[in-house]
C-alpha cells in the first residue's frame, strides 16, 4: 500500500525473518518438541521456537504489505497478504508482528495490532491472541489481514509468517516470508515508501479486469440506501511509474474528486489521456444500477487492457453511490514479476476509501467540503459512530467488492519462457482478441451449465465447454452474445491436485456444554468424506473441544436455558424479511421466580433482490361491454405478459374488473290469481257473475301495463214468475240493493282475498341525488272480512330505483 507520491528514493532495509508455527498445524510436530521449551516462557514464544521439518530458500510463498513499503506511518492501516504462487498451496499459517530484536515471550515485544478481514479464513490464536492463524485447515493460496501500525517511537517492526503444507513447515531466515518495516520519519511524511522497481519483462500482455460488486443490504444492512445504490462507471488505465492516478496518502486530483463525489469519469478520463506518453490503455466499464444483482440476471462489468515493459502498472477507481466521497479501486498494481514475466491472475477484495474532499459520514450526508483537502485514506470501522461501517470493537469492514484481473494473452517475444503453472501451458488457447463484455441488459440468460469433460484424455492441450440458454431478448434490435464458453484443460491425472489429500466433511454442530452452570467443555466432530488416493493415512483432526460458559453467575434467580436453535427460514423469498430462532427453559430459577431470559430472537434477513425485469406487460385493453343490458353489472379489461413465464414469477394482475350501471330494467305489472266467480246477481231470469284479481306490482321503467282486473259473464238461475207478489218483489229489490252496495265497497281501493286495502301512498323522496337511490310507498289494510283466513291480507310495501344517472 503506497502512501503518496515519491519525489526521493528511499533505500530498502535488510529483511529479517523468524518462524511462527500455526496452531492448526500442530500435527506437524509432536508434543515432545514443545516440552523441550522452558515452562516459564509464554506460549507465543514456544510457537516461535517450535521445530518441524523445514525447507529453506523456497520462493513460492510470500508475505507482502500492499505497496511494498520500507517504512510505516504510526497508526496507519496496511493490508498484509500471505500468498502461494500456483500450483503451490498451504493448509495452515501463522502471522505475527514483533519489535526488532525481541523474542516475543512478553506482551510488550509485539508491535501494532492485526485486524481480521474474513472470519471464515482467519482468526486470532486462542493461546496467543496477538497472532493470526487459519480458521479451519484447508487448501488455500492466499489470505489477507489488516495491520495497524504501532504508535510513534516503536522503532522497526518485523512481520513474520510461517506456512504449513502437510507436514512441512516453510520458513526463511531471510526472504519472502519476513517483512521489516521501520518507522517513517516525520520529515518524510507524505512521500512514497519506496520506488517501484523497473520491469524486465518482454513483449506485451493483455488482461481482463472483472468487477464484482458485493455491496448490498444483506452484506451491509446499516443505513443501506435502497433507492439510489449503484457503482459509478469504472475509469482507470495501464501506466508507467511516472504517473499516479490515485494513491493512499496522496491528494485527490480534480478528476478523482469528480468520480468520488459525482460519479463522473469525464474529467478523470481527460486527465489520463493528457498523460498519453505514460499511459498505454484507458480502462473503462459501465456503471451498475443497482449496486448488486445476481450474475444470472446481470453480468459483471469488465474491461480489457494491455501492459508493456514501461507501462506495467494498473490503476482504477469507481464510486460507491450515494456517498460523500467514497470509492474502491486499485492503485499502481504491478503486473510485472521479478522473474521477467507477466502476472497470471490477481484477485483482490476491496474496501472503501475516502478521497478527502468531503466530510460526510453517512451514505446520504449533505455536501460538506473538506477544507483544507485531506489525504486519501482507507475507511475504518472506528471513523465515526454514525458511519455505516462503524464497529465499536474495531472489527474489520466487510469487503464491498472484488476485482479479478486475469491474463488472457501474451504477444511478442517473451523473456520468461518458463510457464507459471500448468494452466499457463494452455493459456494461449483462449482467444487473444475478445471484445469488452458489453452484454446488454435486454438479454436474459439461464445459468451456465456445468463444464463438459476435457476434449483431451492425456496431458496434451484440450478444451472444455459450457453452455447457457438465451431465455429472452427483450429488444430484438440489440444482438445478444454467444451462449457457449470454452476453457483450456488437460486430461485426467494432469491436475495439480495432490493425491495424498483427504477430503473432510463440514464440522457438526457443537455439543451442549458439559455442565449446566459455570465453565465447562463442549466438542464437535467431522468425518473423512474421501481418503487419500495414494493410500496414505488421513491425519487431519476429526474432533475439536473448547471451553464454554453456561449461566456464569449461577445465582438462585438464574435460570438454565437450552442452546439457541437454528434460525428459521427468511419470511421473504426476495428482498428484506425477518427470521427467528428459539430456545427453551431447561431449569427454572431455584428461588421460584420467573425466568427473565429471552426465549426467542428475531432479526432482519435479506434474500436476493426482487427483480421485475421478466415482468414485461402489454398496455391495458379497452373496457368490455357491461355484463347486463340494464341495471347493475360488471365489465372487465385485460393485458398480456410479454416476457416468458420461466423467467420468473410475475405478480402483476393481468385482468381488472369494475361495476357498471345501465338504466333500470323494465318491470312488468304483476297480478294475483283470479278470485272465484260471484253468485248470480239475479234470483231468476238472466243476470251476470263477476270475478276479480288484484295488482301486486305496478309497471315500472316502461314495463308491460296491467290487463283487466274484473271479468263478467252471464248467468240464468230460473225463469221468473209472471205475477209475483208485492212482498217478494220488495224482498228481491232489497237483496239486489245489498249486493250492489257490497260491490261498490269492494271496488273502493285495492282488493285482496279476504280484505280491502287503502290506496298506495305517494312515493317517498329518493335516498340519493345521483348515482342510484331508493324510493318507497306503502298500502295498508282498510278492512278485513270476518271470514278472512288468507295470510296475504297484510300491509304492502314497494321499492323502486331512482336518480340512476352518474354523479
């Protein structure tokens, strides 16, 4: 990690090295060896003195401080990388920092503090907490940690590393596993630690840079900006050591400032092109909105560039948006090796850095220019309590991105004709010219299939292939890239994998603590999934134990709880959700009080972001006709799903319905059944009989009118006498008079069987002025006949719609 431009050359001090043996590699030597160490010495000292099978002079392992400085600035963070050059690897390691000429058996012998970057890869040693070792023993080719330099006045510091590969401990008294850094004098503050070495490689090399953004609400939930999160366009270049795009400890140029604060690469590109003699290739890649999406939805942005002997450095940057002036990138990454070759691959996890031009502390802080401008520096977890990366314990910041730089071709005569590794033998099988990855967002693919078998069954060069399916081409005017991918390979038995390796399962969950209260022990196990192919014995441990504490105080009011259960599945299938876990009370407090310990916990969980790209819909159709020809009904409209259903669930509705109102339907007149015929109105001779029916519903809204309600027909009882007596004549006339009166009464008002009704009342006022209302009217019983037994002789009520016009 270089701190700033270097106007003067600083000499490199002789490197010193001592051995630090990893705890996980204790299998490489016996307990008898450790017993030879005096008991009075601390464990850290015993680690340094422990012996094993040693090999010296090896250069495939290296300990590097980013920027390769010779001096450290007190209190500054430095990225430390321990790596193995392919095809080498290591299973265990230990990393420690000592003051010069100290043995390490006292706490004050150690200098600075380490900061863990990836807890799955690294951890502090349990019995030597100042040292860093592996989290689990497995094959690895590189690890990274931060080292925070000690305060002023400490003097020179020795960073020491050891490597364990099977039973062999690699170390050197002088060489690539030791790094000496001396305190930087204040008079040199701001200058580069050391000049970059001249490159001795021949020809040119072509590289592909691929940027994988890992900044999401799942990985960085605190104050995550959901709406506007993005990475700005990538800008950079391959250049000589005489030109600096940006660097830690330097000041941001106007171009860097515009990228850091605005996400605009225009000024930065102008500055790069002005250095045409010092720059070979301008590196550019598109912005990413949003900041994270699965790779099967959106390909990672990439760019290709070339380097030569003069312009063998590579730098780039991109802004985290929104942010005050935060970026990620690489500064002066040297792609030339000391062996006069070209680096084959660089994989670098990135944390954000501050450009020193804005003083905001949160993603969306208002603009607050930093006056005077400060130097570029990496962000830390202790910068400010309101920072989204703040950790009061000073833990490491989770990486927000990863950049992969791969060599894809070499051109011209090469100085270094020795292959870097087996893969490099067939590196030229890859096409030398391949356009920048411009996969348009309108092309949606399936995931890549597994790689096919190698076309070569021997150790000769071969190829293998994988395929993917083009699911949708959302814009036919934009062509979609190929659906096949090829990779160089060699036949079975030619792999760099070692035949003596045994494959282990994952560790099984820790057992319950051995005691119910206080300090106890717990254990976990794993098993051998595959024994070594060469028949050797698998020596990796299958059981681990550690101390555990249950209910440390053990007071009468304490209760004993079970271990927490596994977290439930996230309540959401995409986006933000909640998950819970539970535990139970194993033993209630001895004093009979209630157990106050919580039995459930809940926390937020982030699933892959919800994507709506597959949900492409046509416009809504016109509304259909109303489902009825009169009165109240329904009408509908539809739209169609234009993208393929297999691209993902579409939750948008495809049909909508709403109520519709047409003029009221006509209501025909409704009548009762005819009554029985009456008696003949004459006692002799010709007369007539009548029958009636009543109106139950008056016609409405143009319905059919009511037909007749009274019918007559002739009748004849008997012939009348020619000379009736006057008395009989009067009696007959009286009876006829009574019948006529009864008929008049029956025809007055509505007539129902067994009763006579009063006329209908007037219609009531409408309940609504518009949009449809109701009117009512009533008919009440005027008189019931004594002989009436009809249940229909009761008050009547009619209802009709009114004011049906829209409001």
